[in-house]
C-alpha cells in the first residue's frame, strides 16, 4: 500500500517537482499563510486588494500576459474531487488580472489539471498522470496544432524546386534531401536565405553528423543516413532564388511540425503524396500506410503509453511516429517524464531498403529520438529474428546465448515487445509471408500483432509457411478495409494475431469497413477533408471490440487443408435479370432453334432500318416503321 502523505508533505513534494521558485520575473512559492492580498501588494495588482483567500502554491509572472499557475494540495487520504471548486475559486481570482491560468489539484497520487477557456471557465485538460515541472504546464498555452494544409503547400513548392530547378529526378532522393534539411532545422543548424548551395549542403551534413554522433556508437548503420544524403546529386545549384525559396519553405514546414501539439501526422506520407507527381515507374513498390489506418490499428490492439511497439517492415516510420505521438500524448506530452523512455526504449523498427531506412531515420530524427532502434536488415533472416528476440529477452553477448531462469524459461528484458504494427511489402518476391512468420516466431507469447495484407494472401501463398503460422499462432480477427485504401489498387485487410498460441480450428471474427469517408484531393491523395473518419473509427472500434453490431460481421472457420476461411468472405453479388435481358435470351434461343445466323440477321435488319424504314417522333417516342415486302413470304 502506498505511503500516506500529509498535506504539508504533498505541498513540499509538489514544490520540488513543479519548481516554484522566485526569480527576477516571477513570484512563486508554496505555503498556507500567504493571501492574494499580500501577493497583490508585491505584484502591484489592485484587483486582489483585500482578498484573504490563500492558495497552496502559486507561479505569477510579473508580466501578466504570461500564463500563471495556481496549486491546491490535499493529504493523500482525501479525494481531490471534493475540492475542485476551491481550486476554481482561486483560479477566478487570478483571472481578474491574468488572461491565461492553469489550475492544479494534487494529493500526492491523484492529479487533475484545468485551464481557462475563452469565456473564463475552467475546463479539465488531458495531461500527464504524473505531476510535471512547471514548464510542462506553461507550454500548454504556447503550443499550436500542426497545419497539414500549410505543410502540403510548402511541400509542393519544394517538390517543384527540387525537380525543375535543382534537377533531382529520383523520388526518394527528393524526400531524403527535404527530410535531412528538416532534421538540420530541428537541431538548430545555421540555414539562412542568401547562403550558397555549398554552404546549405555542408550545414545540413554537419548537423546530421553531430546529431547522430552518440547514437552511431549503438547503431553503426545510422551512418547510412549521411551516406545516402551525400550521394544525392544536383544537376543545377546556381539559382540563388531557388535556394532561398527552398530554405523559406523548409522554415515554414519546420515551424509547423515542431509543435508540442503534434499528433503523429505522417510527414513522410505527406511528402510521398506530393512527390509522387514526378514518380517514375521504376520507383514503384513502396506503399505508405494511410494515416487514418495507422490510427485505427493502434486502437485495435490497445497500444498505450506503456507498450513496446515493433514494426518489422517500418518503411519511412509511419507506424512508429504515430505510435510515438499517441504514447506521448497519453503520457502527458513530449515534455513529460515518461517521454524519454518512450522514445528510447519503446519503439523498434526494421527496414530492408537502404534509402527507405534513411528516410525512417530522418523521420524519427525530425521528431527527436527513437532512431537508434531502427535496424537496416532483412526481416526474413535469422539475424533479424534474433534482433527481435533480443528486444524481449536477455542475451549473453559473450557466450552468444539467451539467458534462462531455473525453470528453463527465457528471462525477459525491462521493456519486452508487447505490440506489433506492420504493413509488410505485398509482393511475393519480398517474402511477405516469411516476414509475418519470422516476426511472430520471435515475439513474446501472448502479444497482439496486427498486419495489413492483401485479402487472400494467407490462402494463396506458401502453404507450408502459412500452416506453420497457424500451428504456432492464432488469428483472432480479420478486418477488411475499403477498396480505395491504397492507391495501388490492392484489396487489403487487417489480420490480428495472438502470438504463441495455436489456432486449433477456432473460428475467426471478420467484418468489412466498406466506407472511410475520405475523398481524393489533387496531389494530396485521399484526405479526410470533411472530418468524417473520427466518428467512423469510433463506431468500428466499438463493433470490433464487441464483435457485433454490423451486418458485415461474419465468423469463419479456417481450413488449412483446402486453404479456405483465411479471409473476409465477400458475399456474392445477386444475379439481377431485367425484362430486356429476359427477352433477349428468348430471342437468342428462338433463332438458335430456327438455325438463323445471328450475325447475318443483325446486318440485314440494320440495312432494312437504315434504307427502308420510316422514322417518326413525338414528345415521348421515336418510331421506326418497316414496310412489309409483299413479294416475300418470310
């Protein structure tokens, strides 16, 4: 049972964590005796004259346009719910002078945080479940949300510049060059309009090397990012106006994505949609998972701030950045105490393609950290399998063995894998089924793993490997996605497995999300421009969790001998026969019986209509009248 704390102990603990200390610009502290009247005298705030209420803690900038904080503490035996009105009273006193106020009530264990809205009402906000330093709360009023439209606008400008003015024809090279420039901005590189291309290029490269210096000791393959960047060649570098425009656009995108309100918007996905305009056929193959599908999958397998996530075919890192964003949000934001653990120890990826690996590293760098846990390698191999296994189980590098306890069980690490989110390459040549098998085989027993696969992948490929998958793992759910999900035209489903438990013929839940509310926007792919997806996603999460509630829900029994029952069973479209179809069929049959040549008959009747028919028309009908040939008996 947790140690019970007195109110004085809670107050001191809060002061130590929040850091309420006086400075030249701020009056701050904790206590039970200081009234607002006394604080008002110090700050020369006449509105507090005579106010005898006493806050338990206060952070009051001398510049009253800056945010203020007020603290209410209780002993740990007391429910904080009963004293929220007391906190609100103090907040409203401060609001008489400060336009932005954060109110915190805390008992050493339970915590609630409030901020004022535009009408001066105090509303609860979603923050870290742990008390954080004051700077964490002060940023609540200064952060601004990511503006995707702004990113698209400036990405379009960059794409045109790199393709037409700089002459970079390779899709991924344009993406990598742009991403590396954003990484450099993130790490405060000196990049200014007016600088030459040579200075720009070297400033980005030097910043990359500096930002990766420590991490390369853990993961030598991170140097691939700087290598790929250095390999990018420009056909033209003399247009200073183009260089200035590129730097300006990079500045604008950097300002948009370096926000504490970032919600995992897939910057690389945005780049890909725009840069695709100049894509060559030879550059096809990489499939970017749509952002709304990464959000859906995150919720389907209950990923949370304590999860350790693996993407064994991470591409440019879309799943990982989305997971990072959601986990940080649940932990209280990128400045919370749990943020470092999430970035350093809870996100892992593998990518086979060297240039895409560089993009993934850059993507994680843009959002700071996580990049040391991405492996450049082939997920089908035993080496990759061991790498996955080492995340979850202790390994003796000296003796090259996994450690076991007295019961001969593998000893888990501090942060074993708990969830898998993946969209492996669909093509057979890339070993899609082998990737799925290797990931499941080396993940801890009982974890949930969600894969996006073509609808009938498990029924049509590598029967022996598929049988092994089901002998060792259980397929719980198949969620068929809308046909338009991927621009490449592949029909796909989400397959949710439970690792380490055999299927044993158990039925599989299936359903079909036939509509996601997205619409196609020129050069931006399919976008949720009418904000429909959020409610659609919520509805489908309820249906899938309850396993009922929609007409598409079906249960299928897997048959591994005939390789059936491993996909969503699409109902056959009913045969609709019109009266016209019926008459045509009768006529065809009658002509067959009378041995009339259909081709000759059509030609003859066309000639008669064209050259012998009389045409007439009224408001409703067009009539063709044929004159009977009296010389012919037929």
